[in-house]
C-alpha cells in the first residue's frame, strides 16, 4: 500500500495501514480507532501513567535478565518515562469501549513507546528498530498488563487523591462535632421527633462514617496490591521469565511507594475482576455514606424560615434565576450527584465482573474506566464539600428552641411512671399543642425538681438509666 501525503505506512500481523505521519502510534492502534468510533471517552491520565510505569519497569527487568539489548532497553525506558509523565497523552487515542481485554490500549502503549524509542535512537517512526511486541511487550500479554494497570492506577488514585480528600472531610466534620457539642436539639428517627441529641453528636456520627469508609478503602487497596503480571495469556506464564513479574513488581513498588506484589495464583488473578469489584463496592459504600451526610446537612439547613433551619450553610452563589435572595445548598447537591454517578459506576463494574469466562475477563476497559472515575470524582467532591460547605457551617438557635416543644422528651418519664402513662402524656401534648412538661405537671405527682431531672434534655444525650432519685 503506497503512502498518502501526510501519512506513513505501518504493518501489523494483518497487513499495512496508513497512519498519520506525526503519530507515534502504529497499525494496531489505527485499526482500533477505526473499529471503535463509539464514545470519545479515553483512559485517564493516571491509567496511562500506570502503563508507562509498567512498560519502563518491564524493559529494565528484561535488560537485567539478559533478554533485551541494553541500548534498546534504555530507549524504551526513556520513552516509557515520557508516557508516565504525560508528555505523550495525545497519542492514546483508543476509545474505552473496545476489545474486552484492553488489547487495543496495550498495543497503543506498545506502539507509542516503540516509535518514540526508535526516534530517540535516531531512527524513523515505523521502522520497527524497536518492535512494539518483541521488545516493548516482551514477557507480557494484554491479559496481565491491563489488569495490572487497573490495579496500579486505582492504588495511586486512592493514595494520592481519595484518601487525603476523605481524611480532610473527616477532620472537618470532627472539628464541627467539637464546635457544635454544646448545642442540644431534638433527635429524629423516621423523620419524627425523637429523644434529644447534641448537634455535635450528629456530626460525630458523620465523621465516624467517613473514618469507616477510609478503613474499607484500605482493605480494598490491600487486595489491589496483588497483581496479575507474569501470567501472560492464560495464567501459565508462557513466554515470560520466571523472575520477570516479581522483579517488575519490586521496581513498581520502589517507583511508587506502593506495596505491589505478584499474585501467588495467576489463574485467579486474570480470570476475574474480583478485587476491582470489591474496590468498587467500597467506593459505593463511601458514596452512600457521603450521600447521607450531604442529605442531612441540606435538610438541617433547609429554610431559612419554612424549613428546619438548624444550620446555616455557606452562601456561595445565588440560588435562583427568578427568586431574588434565594440561596441553595449547591455544594451538597454537587456531592449528591457525584454519589449517584459512583453508585451507577459500581453497577457497571458489577456487570463487568460477570463477564469473566474461563481464563479471562472481557470487560476490563470499562471496569477500569469506571473505577478510576469513581475514585477521582469522590475525591474532588469530598474535598470541595469539606472546604466550601462543612468548614463554614454555623449552628442556629432553632434546634435548642424546639427541644422543649418536642415530644421525644417524654421518654425520660417512662422509667418513672411507665411507658403507657408517658405515652398518654405525649398524645395529649401532641393534641393540645402544649409541652410534655406542662401536661406532666397536671397528670403526675412528680415535683418540679423531679420533672426537671426527668426532662433534662442535656442529660438525655448521655447513656444511663433515668429515674427517681433514692
């Protein structure tokens, strides 16, 4: 096939393909571009970084093992570094919705690195002086590289983005718990009045949810540290040196500070996406926790006059194009929408995990894309929520004012006069619009001091059995 102006001819196992002259990718990538004109979605920067790190470490190890000529290895290392650093991101042009093993993206990386390495050696792109399969992909298969890249990129994203963001949010919530500790308000269960609670205790609960989300993510990350590299096509390790994967993992660990390790069972490592599904589940749980927190804070700040009005949320922008002066909980709403996206992404990852037939999962690209998007969105939204909403929250007097009017404090009478008698007092108070204290003064023989102790809202925020003094 003759070359057209502005193109060069490259070959793969299926023949010649015209590739843009300025492109570093080659024939396999060009075929994939034509085969998958689907979404325009591409793997994220962090995933491409992971691919670059893997290819660099592989070249170094293959040279150490005497399998790759040092001159070629050095050029591959330099080119892979450029991929890892993001200098060649525009060369990664394959759609996320592609072959289920991610072979097209692995070959995209192999070709870009090979042609850049050729250029570094003074050769011409497409010359195969550095071969994408024989040299860059030496000892590897898409079937073990792509799941390894998913694990590595997710680990990096969790460590660098999500863990710091959630830790910041936990600290912000914990600080508000301390600030709001003196504020005693009516608790709510089933959206109905319940016994008193400190506003600080509510926020202590929120901080605890985030802390446990971090713990779940930590456990999921430990599973991701086990990678499939070294199994090649079906887990047998065909065409790779027995020491290759362990040595590559050592280099990846040194380069990233992660504890990456070769799996001790390659047949499970690349025949499923269990660790990815587990991590996505931990992200879903974190999203549901943040959704609860954002919903609660939105409701507590509802009003300012016709809602609960127990919190004042920071005013960050006008809330309406028609209603002057209206301000909405927009930061919380942004987080809520992110949480919905993460929950949807998890559903996709769960379906992807089910496409694990025999020795290979065949939905790796979409699973990896959704996993990374969930991590990155949660991180950005959690940090934004902490900084633009939680840190600026203020408590109002509305919560304490409603405590005396609440029906839940009748619970303090139950150990003294019995559940049924306390319930009758609560019903009469509800029907008459009077307070529990007012009705109890009429219907019981308790003294004012006994009622004060029994109906003390602050005392009700602590554990213990309440009753008459001896």
